[in-house]
């Protein structure tokens, strides 16, 4: 169908506006930013200077002024903490939206992961589903509990992202035909967060939603778990756990089992409890303040990009040192986190705005929760708990 004259004029106007030169771009920021330095870097325009408005108001005005162009304003900070405006063509933006959503892939991976976790749960109960497929119910308690925990975590991200207008995919579950039955799940962020507040809320929503399912699952499962002496504990990967290996786990074990949890004893976890315990570990892993992990996004929102990068490198260094001198398994986790999450986060469009006090407190509590999951029971609490860390 041929375009009308009005459509053609609008298209031509947009095409002209999308090819601004540097002086025209700088002119459009007048009254919002006092340009001190401006230059062109490839297809991007960069303008440094002092903001003349509050960050949120300033960014909203910049969006309006460049709405008729193909330039996307990114309000960032320099290494010294000064505001800098980067005007980037949409084609140069990270994480461009996908042209089509293939929900059948998400559904197929969900079904496959449900099958592999059911297989793993059945093996936990001593049932080989290849030989006895009619006994698949033996694997469902573990599978359903773990899938609910992982699903809650990812849907926490999903719905919070949608609330902020961020383009995001449905969860992708990762099935594996061995070990735990899954390597977890993830979602794809297909557009940038608009502000630090949005980035923080999306990041923290996943761990909180996952814990809201994991902790009740652990408490319920502990009611059906066994307490045995260390020599009687199963040697298989799924089943045995030292209550003293995690402060939060010890608190929950004492809450569920009371005086039954003593020094020299281990827990043989019911499949639901084991899924809840894995939920704690998944939460702790994601709360690490490193790169693209949830904790990395939170650290960026709280501290800014430069300090968050420093915190991420320091966290990896601590994992390596503890892995070398305390528990070698942390070396594997340090490498995994580095290759999966990197050390740098993708900044939001408006990376100058600050978090309010409520979010700062929530962030501190979330990182305190990370320590409560990872740190063993300290010797000072031995008398109260009746249990101790297996590492001390």
C-alpha cells in the first residue's frame, strides 16, 4: 500500500532528526545539562557536565527531547562520579528486543526439566525409572518442590521487570539427565532497566520470591527427615547434610526438629527438604555481589558501577582464598561465577539516580541473608545450638 504524503513527511522528519550532528545534539540538552566536554565517539555523542535538574526529572526531559530521533539517551557516571550523557543509536544498544517470542521453547524446557528432576528425585529414593517407570511418583516430591522454588525465583524477576516496562523473556529451565536433574533457570532481559531503582527491584525480587517457597519447603521437609550419627549418614550426594554448615540452615533445623539436632549428628534430608536446601544455595549463589548475578545488579544499584566492580572482584578473591585454605570446592564456584557472570554489570538507562532508604535497608538485609546462608555456625553459638560447624 502506498504511503500517504503525511506518512512520508513524518518519516522524512524522523530520518532527518535521527542524523543530528554533535552541535545539534548538544543544543538539545540545554537547560538539562551544562555541557563542559562534548565529543563524538563512533556513532555515539558524549556530553559531560553538571545536571541542572534532579536526575529523574532530567532523564525524563532528555527522553522527550530525543523522542523524535533514533538516539537513546543514557545518563551515566564517569569514573570520578560526574554525570555524562551518552546518546547512542538504537542499533548500538545492548540487548536489542527479539523480533519474536517462542514460548514453545520455554514450555518444552520446563517439561524436560520436570522429567529430569523427577528422574533425579526417584534416584534419591533408590528407584531407577528406566527399570520401574510406574514408580515415577517417588521422584515427584523433590521435582515439584525444586521446580516451584526455581520458578518462583524467575517469575519474581519476570513480573517485576514487566511492571517497569522492561522487555523480558519467560523463564528458561535447564534440564540435565544426571546429578540434581537441572542446572537451574534463567530469564533474558531484552531491554535495559530504566533506573537504578528498577534494576534493584528486579534483582532482589527473584531471591525473595525463591526464598518464600524454599524456606517453607525446607521446614516441611525437615519434619520428615531423619537425624542420624555421622557414621550412619548416607554417602550419596543427595541426602546427608551438616546442620552446622550454614547458620540459617541450623536455625531452621532447630526450629523444625528442636533438641533432636545435636553435635555429632547429621540430617538425612527428605526430598522436599533437600529441594529447600538447594533453594538456599541457589539464593546464596545469586546474591553474590558479582557481575551479572542478582547480587551484582543490586550492588550496582546501591554503590554505582565502579564500586560494584570493586566489590565483585573482592568477592571472587575471597572465594579463591577461602578455597585455597579452607574448602577447595569454593575454587570451582569462583570459576563458575566468573565465567557465567563476569565482573561488570550492564548499567540502567538512568544510572545517576539514587536508591531511597527503604531499598538501601532491603539491600543490606539481602546481603546479610547471603552471609547467614554461607557462613557456618560460629563457636560462640555452640552452647545455644548444641551443634557446631563441620569446618571449624
